[in-house]
C-alpha cells in the first residue's frame, strides 16, 4: 500500500492533512499527519494523545464516511 499526501496550507516544509476532532470523553483538538519534505519521514502531531488515539480518530473518520464509487 502506498499513501500520497498533498500540500498543507501555510507550511512549505510539509505535505499532509489536518483533522479537527471532538469527543464527549476527550474534548476536542486537531490531528495532523504529514510528510517532512526534508527527510521523508511521516510524522503525527496529536496534541500528546499518542498513536492509539490517532488511530481512533482515523477509524472514526472512515466509519462515518460515505463510500463513493
């Protein structure tokens, strides 16, 4: 599997995406997943929530999405 990223508004050193999330138990915040164009690393900024929480946000996104095509 290969994942491609698109430019993040306002930061020329990264390409990726940002998700705004909210939860009754966790509050609200942002999850950023991007690729650093200088070293090629995929990086996650989850406001100190960790990888497991990032996975939950991504699963919720997919579970609530409509599949087109």
